[in-house]
């Protein structure tokens, strides 16, 4: 519930668990309060919550049961995905024996909540270490005191994790998000099913798509603008005994140069960062997606495969499909949709909370 919807909030401490009622006094249930966020209330129950730390422990256990039922072929996956696991403001990811967590709200930052979380995670998973990844900007927005990223438990800072049989280095001090883009895990496997020939992974980060493509493609190139990401990608290639060419470049410039030079590929993956961070820059974002897809399509051979993604929540699946359709028309190519995918099941989508769905991944067959 937005701050503008709150009629009165008296004597409410930052991060408190509060009962919520409408103007006639009818109860909505309980929520976590933030004194600074535009999202003033995050509902956690339709009934009263006398003991939030013990409710949190129960919800972490439920989140683990869900993963046990649905997560396969990996020792890296999201254990808690905020609202989608009824724990708004909390992210917990597992990378083999190391857990990496993010705390995004005042309520989740309180000491009793942190203690309950660590106790439950330790009891259930016995991790070698638990690390916290601090987003300084979010702490500022939530008016929380600054904090350093680092270990909360244990002393192990690096490990190796495996997704779909592909191995990756993990270091608590490196990378974006909590370390990897675990939401794409099932899409890596899906892309590998169709990939063939000479392949290009654009926005490759630490090489996850590229290394999955390398299972079936004799030649793979990965492109990213981040040198630290490519250094890890190179180590990952070595770990899997694969040869991949890594190029540090601005993807827009590279695609422009390569398509102008008449380069051709059998498989291209496009997985850019979220272009539309807010609804306001939707138009610019759509232009960005259009340009990338157009250039990629021009370089795809007949029978080629395009794997194209958008992780912008503000770009709907329909809008994204329209952009790709437009790009295909301009490139004079016909696309057949082989698979229309979303985030992996450990990043659940609640059907009644559309905000929990954000990732789009289209796999298309290209003909001239
Ligand atoms: N495909 C990756 C995730 C990509 S995240 C995976 O599955 O792991 C987006 C990536 O785009 C980041 O690694 C970021 O460094 C890179 N990036 C952002 N802007 C870029 C640009 N203009 N050119 C090339 N790479 C860019």
C-alpha cells in the first residue's frame, strides 16, 4: 500500500509490524511498515501477527519445501524471493554451500528478524557461510544506516556451483545482484536445446548462456562491457574446459559494426540489463530493444535461432513481442516462436501479484 493511501499512522516505529484497517475499522491484516518508502505498507498476513520472527522462520521453511519440490539440476537457486515468498524485502540465494542475502526494507533489517533468519537458514541448510550483499542506494532510500557487504556467518568466501551440469565460480565479493542471474537458469537449458553452429552471446556477464551454448555450438563468442564480469567468464570457461572468445565492448556498437561488416551467426542470445527502470522511460527502452533485435536478426542465417530477453518489469510480454515482430519485419525475416519463457520457478510468479513477473525470454526460429 502506497503512502498516499495511508490515512493515518500514529506512533508507528520504522520497520514495525502493524495492524492495518480501513477507514471504518475493518481489518486488512498485518503489514510491515516503512517510514520512508513510497510503499508504506507491505502486507504479510490477513490475520494478526503477534511474533514476526517466528512467522518468518515458518515462511523460510515453506520456501524451502517449494524449492525441494520444483528445483532440479542445480545447487544454485533463489530460496526466498521477497513478495513471491510472502517475505517482502528479503532475498536469499543459494550458491552451493554459500548463501547470499539482500535486505531491502526497514522491517527486514531489524536485529530480531536478522537473528531469526540466520538461525533458520543455519538449521535447515547448514551452509559453510552466509554473506550479505548491501545495496547502499536502497539503504539510503529506506533511511537505514550504511553497512558493508560481507560475511554474516562462517569464513568461506568462494565456492563453485553447478547449473544444468555447467560449473561456475562464485565469490561473495564479486559480481552484480547476489552474484549470478539465477532467474535465467531454466532458460540457459532451453536455449542450449536449440542452439547450433556459430553462436554469439550478447550481454554475456560471467558467461552463463555462452557456456550452455558451448555444449552444442563449435564456436561461441560472448560480449559484455564489464571487464570484471568477463574475467570471471574466462575462469568459468576454463573450469568447464570450453573455448569461448570473450569481447569487451559496448553491445550496441559491436552489433552495429558486425552487422555492417556482414557477419553471420546461427545462434544469437540477447540478454540486456533492464532498459525500462521506470514506466517513464518505456519509449526509450522499447527503441533500445528494437535496435538490438533488428541488428541481431540481420546477422542470423536462415534456420538460425534468436534467444531474446527482457528483464524490464515495465515492458509487458505483449509489448516485447511487438518489438521483436517489428524488428523482424524491418530485417525482412520471418520468425517462428519456439518457446515463450519467463523466470525460473525458484523466482515464483504470484498470479494475483503481477509485479512478481518480470522476465521475458523468447526463443525464435529465423527464416529468410
Ligand atoms: N546474460 C547474463 C546476464 C546479463 S545482465 C547471464 O545470464 O548471466 C546484463 C549485462 O549487460 C551485464 O553483465 C552488464 O555488464 C552488461 N552491459 C550493460 N550495458 C552494456 C552495454 N552497453 N554493452 C555491453 N554490455 C553491457
